[in-house]
C-alpha cells in the first residue's frame, strides 16, 4: 500500500469513527470514507506525526454553516462518486500516522490510501471554517490510537 506524506489538504480513505459512535463506546468506524487531513502535527524528535481528519459524507448537514459542500469538479479530481458530498466541520478524528484505520482507495492500481489533494483555496476555506468552529467549542475530537 502506498503511503503518502500526511499533509494538510490530502484526502485519504479512512475508517472514520463518528463522535456519536465514540460516545456509544465503539472503537471502530462502521464505514470507510474519504477524509480530509486538516492538520499534521509532528510531536517528537523521532518524527511521530499526529493527523487531524475531517469526514466527507453524502448526508447533507442539518445546518449549512457546519459543513462545506465539495464541488463536483473537485470530486471528479479526487475520483469520488458523483453524488453530492460535504466535508463536516464539527468533529474530527486524530490519530498517529499512518495508523491501522487507513484503507486502500477502491479501483486504484497503485493500492494508494490517497484520493488526492484539495485545491489550495478550497482547502483554506475548509481549514479556516473548521478552526473557527473548533475555537468556539462547536467541534468535537475523537482521539484514536
């Protein structure tokens, strides 16, 4: 499996654990899904890196301000399906890279875990809105091993 460097803006395939599932006591996500790396933090001299990922889902958000719709052009670039999708900004998973919950992107010859990079300006809008929600206490982490 090809492991790219974990950089902000990279969309990966990951077994995302929703905050509600975590509160129910689950330790594993029910479904593999695309997730956007919003931060990669080097923690120590040995090079250990923790990443924060936001889930991408087909389910429309209950409040439009709490998610960002992924434009069709960006979805094609990332080799995602044509159904509408949103990056959810109110929760995130944090884990040590690479971690056991990375998954291979279906139908790729190189067995990569990466769909590709978000366009810089689109990623900046996701990052900025996520940070504002996190700072205001409207976003919840799920820290995973």
